[in-house]
């Protein structure tokens, strides 16, 4: 029976689509077989990574879905968007809410899914654009089973063998690069819908391009950089598309701006080049950046004769994604962009696309015998790599009994015996601490975006005692008291804790009372007059000059002395939610309230419904001036700033326009949307 022409024409495309779906399932299944333990793992043998802070954030979002403007657990508190981008913690919170799993297991399930979905997303990007099954399948398999970055960069090799090891899995599980890997899994989809928006137009492609680009940026800053470079590469490869890319970029940022406001971007820009280890500014970059742009422009010119735009895109993207990490590792830490040494994941993805292009060329130009040999070689290498990756994952993703670890013992002891009290939990226990406790910490969290600079100075001083000499312990206790700590955990030289951050762990012996000691780990009590983090102090003891460094104690001496002044009234601070607190005390108009919580714009204070001044001191802590004479009840709340309202308004407007673009054109005359179609 002869099929109708329309059906016959559609059948080959349908078969190709069905084949692509089947291959996608096989690619996902291959990666799931490799990392299968990760789907249900609670804790694995990687407590030295900061993975726990993302799980703790997931727990926070899950338990406080409607009141999470303020995050009180890390770094003396901060606006929640400063804790970390919300993408991964939100995925983990949703997974935990649906499954009922604890926060750590929910996080690992998300990571396992992202690890498996990344090659699938790369497959669909390549297939939809190039229309080549061979190119797409080889790119996805290369991304699944090889590690070009490990082959090119000796420092990244796992062990002494120069094999293509499982660097992506090791990076995610051992080093805790969780958000980076999740963003990488979504990055090809952002590229895919940007390409479709340019070539095919349509509201769905534009909206999905914006959603995926925003989701990547809300998950990890490296992913946001990747979206930008990918968008430039797509436009240059197609030699069109500037307008839709600009529309997507502007609308995507407006949509996510409540979680990534301009003030946070500015803070990241200010602190980016100062973070230890990866943000070292290099004057050579002033030469390297224009040189790289020149090479990029030359490559664009030379590839203009290429038949397929996908090959041009792969070449252009590959240059950008390779030059940053290779410059760092090959050229004595040449730093073109912040954290240049951490773009090896993007390098791998882009090189795998280039591998796919090379494979397609070979497939097209080889004779039948050559194709058979090519298949045999690819299958043999693939089987070897799959088996090696599986054996490596079985060792890497090794579940542990968390209750037998020193991290768990320290965490649960503090939670049971010091409920609600701020503690400096030094070393790797700080990463899992807030999986079990609501106690605030002096440290923990993602340091580069912590908004209180002096808090970071205090922690550095306590840990290192640099240049303090015989005043090390005294200065450390001073800072512990200034920031409202009731205790400090110190791992000794023989502790099973990994980092041992306190350089002189015995400096508190005989000076601070011991609350708990086990093996070579000690929790010391920090003597404080009150367990509250709100204190009545004389107005003239407010810190008005920021200390120059951690040994410059003079600006804060009067303040710390006031904390111990028995003649001053005691204040009780009670948190009613993460963003709201109440203070009850008695005071006179010459006194103010010091709250040992980071001050940021958005904090508001009222007394009997009357707004009272609230501001920050030079330690980065909050000061409230209630003007009371006698008993005083103060309500504190962290609200939305004018910047926040503008961002929310823009986000809501973009969301509304996206919904209108998606659903109204079907109901309204076509002429109503001619303008929008022209823009798209």
C-alpha cells in the first residue's frame, strides 16, 4: 500500500527521531550504570569537600519554602542569595520533598541525574543542529567515557596513568564541584534553544532559551560565563542572530534578577580577584586577552568556508573553552578570567563536540573497510573506558556510616548541648553541620560571596594566628567574643578531621574551659556574659572604624568590653522565623542594641509599630537605635530593598510576557503578533 505523500515524507524524520530517543536512553543508561551508587547514596567518602553546604541549603529551602529571605546559618548571616546560587539547592529541596529523602541523599540523586543527563543534552544539541547521528553519538560517548582535560593537563590526572580517566565524576564527587556539574548538564540545552530561536524562531524556542540560560546562571557562575561565550560563538557561526540573543539575554537576566541582583554581581566583581588560590590577577592577561580575541577572530575568518555551521560553532567554542584552563595550567597560572583553573569541564564538553565533528568527517570519507575498522576501534576503546569508569566509580562513590565519623560526633554534640548558640566549627565538620543543626556558624558557606568582610578577617586570624606571636590565643578569644561565639571546635594534630585549619591547636589549653574532648578533638567554651546575640551597649562603644587587619583590635576594644559589662541590662533575642526576630530588654536613650548578625540593606526595626534606625557598625554587625527609656520590645525583620522590588517587578513582567507569547497567539489574530514575530 502506497502511503500518502505527507505521511511518506514524515516517516524518515520520525524514524530518525525515534532512533535519537532510543540512543538518548542508551547514553543515559550507560552513565547511570557507571555511577549507579550515587542515585541512592546518603554520605560518601568525600567529607573533605564542601558538598555538604549545598545539601544544607537544600534543607533550608525545603523547611522554609516561603520565608527564606535571610539565611542565618553561615558567616554570621546573610541575604539568602549571597549564600549561593539557588539552582542546585532548589532541585535538591524539591527532590527531598517528593521522595522524603534526607537532604544529603536528595542532593546526590540530583547530582547522579545531572551526571547522566549531561551527555544526553550534548547529544541533542549536536543532533538537532548537525542532523548527524554519527557526530552526535560520538560526541556524547566521548563526553561519557573520556577525559580530554585529564589527557591535556597533567595536574588533573587521577593517578600516574596517562589514561582518559573519569575526571568529570571525580570532580563532582570527590572535590564537591556539584553546582558546576549541574550547570554543565544544562548548558547544551541553553545552546540548543538559542540556536533554534535564531534559526527557527517561535515563542517556545525564545522562552526556552531564556529559561535554560537563566537556570544555568542560577546554578553556577561558571555556567553563566559558558552561556555568554556560547551565545557569541553561535552568532558568529551562523553570522546572524544578534537580536534574538540580546532579547533572550536581557529577558533571562530580568527573570532571574531577584536571585542575582546588580548589587550581588557588583560584590562578586569586587571580590572575584581576591579569593585565595584561583583569582590571582595577572598583568599578562592584559596581553593574553586581546591576543586570544585576535586568534578567535582569525579562526572565525578561516572557518567561514566550512559548509556546516555546527562545525564552525564547535571550533569557535572550543577555542574559548580551551584557552582559559590551558593558559592557566600550561603558562604558569596565566589568569585571563577569575578561577581560570576551573574551566576544565567546559574544555571537555567543547572538545568532545570537536571529536564528533572529526568522527563524522572520517565516517564520510573512509571506505567501507575503514568504517568497519573505525567502529571496531571505537567499540573496543569504549568498552575499556566503560569498564574502567565503572570500577573507578565503585571505589569513588563508597557509602560511609556517617555516625562513625568525627564530623558527625562534633556536630551532634554541639546541637544537643549548645542549642541555638553560634559556634566556630573549624575544618570539614562545618560542611555537614547544618544538615543536623540550626545553630548559626561563624564560618562555613561560600566565602567569596560572604558579605561581611570583617567576619572573614576574624576567622582567618583565629585559624592562622599570623604575626600574633604570644598574643595568638588572646586575640582569637577577642574575635570569638566580638562575633557572639559560645564555643569553638578545634581538631588536634592527630584528629581524623581533614584540614586542621587551626595552626596552633593547643593555644586555648588552660585558657578556655573544655566542654567535650574525644580522640584528638576538643570543643572549648568561649566565656560570654550572655548567650544572646543581642546586647545593650553604650552608644559611644559602637565600632566606628574598621580594623585594618585581624591584629588591629583597638577599634573594637570598647565594644568587646561592653559585652562583658555586668552593669548593662541583658537582652533576649528570639528568632520567630529565618527573617524575623524579637528583642526584649530594658535600656535608656543613651544606649543602643548591638545584634551580632551581619547588617545588610533590608533590615528593619520597629518599636510599638514605630520605625527606629538600624544600621551597620564597622565590624559588619547590626546596630539598632530604639530610643527606649525602660522596658523595650523590638521587632526585627529582613525585608525587600528598593532594588529587590525593582528586580521582582521586572521578573514578574518578563514571566507575564513569556506566558502571553506562549499561549495568547493561538487565540488572537495573527496580525496582533506580527511585531513580536519580526523581533523573534
